[in-house]
């Protein structure tokens, strides 16, 4: 049999937790879907009630998680949405089991991922995303004594640097591609966000003694069987640093696959949403990084608004409007501050793979005029990640727009994809 809910929330990060909790507390029957073992998303990954308070944002996790647990919301962990086979219906899969979920209102809180840009040596073992390093260390990877360089763009660099230092790594340098003047302009706006200013100061204090250089970026990574050194530049000179790990990521991009599958309008790389977080598709709301990368507070307030709206409590949603607008202005400032410099388009050599899944080089892509044309001729974006890495890279490198989305959103069994809506049985 199929399951049916008043509200389904996809994504168990802060925005999804807030949306699900508010709607459930308001009396709606709510299901929170997440593909991880437990809710928390990337920012609260691995947090537990007994120990979370000693970590940044840990106290807020404890509070929100407790309210979620008491709200009556059903949490479906380790389920992935793979399709939307009918109106107001999602198909989900876990460990070979399949279910179709019916809903009246849908809230997407699918978060963001790192943007990766290709450069010589970026496929070497030991070269990882900045957030990837953080997730691995949270998952138990031993960082003690490892010589680590962090490079790329975005506030995640300092946050991960602080965490690595706390885990015993030898942090050799943090290199931000954005110029100092650009960052100083953004820093001035943080005076209106004292909490974020204090948070950034704490991260910098934890990395004291480690060089933090702006206007610098990776040129290449080198090594035999794994990364052994990284070459960096400030546009005038180059230098090399020996290392064991290189964490490199260029800010964040939203996970738009499900939004695109459902037909939500995308504007400027983000889902367009109204004052109640509703997208262009009636009954489908989007929150958090989907509408603009702005961090924890933005995700929480947008999640609350969407939760109230899904419960038919528009007055409570409207009351949060000023907080929402303030956090959206912060997100817009963040996007401007960490805008990518044009020089990064020249990092890849003709031989550098842009699509790692299908081994498609920069030279093979250079002659095409669109994402679709490149896919048809080279299989770029048709590998295991389905363009999640190379798609955002080619948007920046070539100005292509990643268009359309076809099911399955994630790899799924043939039986799951082929089943009709009437054939699917829920296995719990």
C-alpha cells in the first residue's frame, strides 16, 4: 500500500527540520524524508543530543531535534526520492524497498553541495572537497598529523580549517580566491549580523598561526600515487606547498535536481519562491540553500515560514517576513563577496578531465555550445554523479545552462523505476 501525508518534507537539514516540526506541531500529519541515518543535514552531521552542545551550532541542534521528536512528525531515514510518478506523489527507495508517498503540500529542503572546478591533478587521491574533508573527519577519519592545505572560496574554508586544527591536523594554509577588498565590503555588512561576525572571529582564532591569504588560488596538484604538493598563485607569482591532503571547493551550489523534476522555476541559479516560500508549482515550497546560499539562520526561518504556510497559518508565516528578508540580503551579499574570478576558467589544461565519471577532457568540450550538445557527443554528465560535479563546472567554464531533469533523481533499481503507481507497495 502507499503512504499518505498532509505534508511531506524532503531533506533533514535545519530548514527541513524546522518546516516539518512547525507543520506537525500545528496538527498536520507530516513525513520528513532524509537519505542519512538521522536528521541534521551537513551542518549538524553526526551531532548527538548528549555531546552536540560543545560544537558550533550544537545547542540549536539540541533544541530543534528535541522539538522535532516531540512533534509527532514521522521521520523516514535513509530513503531517497527517485521520481515523481504522478501529481502530488513522490517515489522513494531504501535498500531495495519502494514506496509512493502522497501529499497535499510538499516542502523541499534538499540543501547544497560544493562547487568543484577542474585543475591539473584534481583527480589525485588526497584531493577532496573542503566539505568532504570535514564530513570524513566527522565520520572518524584520523586527521592527526596530516599536512593539509585548504583552497577555493567561501566561509566554509575557515570553518573546516578550525575543525581540522581541533582534530590534530597540521593546517598549512587557507587560500581564498576572492580579493581582500571584495571581502572587506562584505565584512562591513556583518555588523548587522553580530552572531555571524563572532562566529567568523572564533574560527579565525582557532586557526591562528595558519596563513589565511586572500586573492590566491590553486594552479595544480602533483604527486605519484596521491597528492604530494600543491602549487598556488596570487596572479603575480607561484609557489608550492608539500601536503598530504588538499581540500578544495568553490563555495556552494543548490541541489536543484528534484526542484527541476517537479518543474519549479529557476532564476539566477536558485528556485524562485514567494513570501510563503512557495515555488512556481502550486503546493511545492522550497527553503534554505535552494533559494539562496545563506547558512543556518536563513534555512531555519524559511523552514518555519514554509511549515506555517503548509499548516494554513499564514499570519504566523507573515510575522517572520522581516527576518526572512534580512537573511536573504545576507545571502545575496555572500554571493557577491565570493563571486568567482575569471582566472579560474583558465586552470584546466586541454588534457584535464572535466567530467570525472566519463573521462571527458576540457579539450573535448571546448568546441560545443551547450550542455545538451556536449552530453550527446561526449557523455559528459551521464556518469554516476549525473552531472552534479561537471554540470556546475561547465556552467562556470563555458556559460552553459544545465537544463531539465529526468528520473531517476538518484540511481535506483529497475523495478522501482518501472513500477506503476498502483503496483508499488510500502515496505517499512
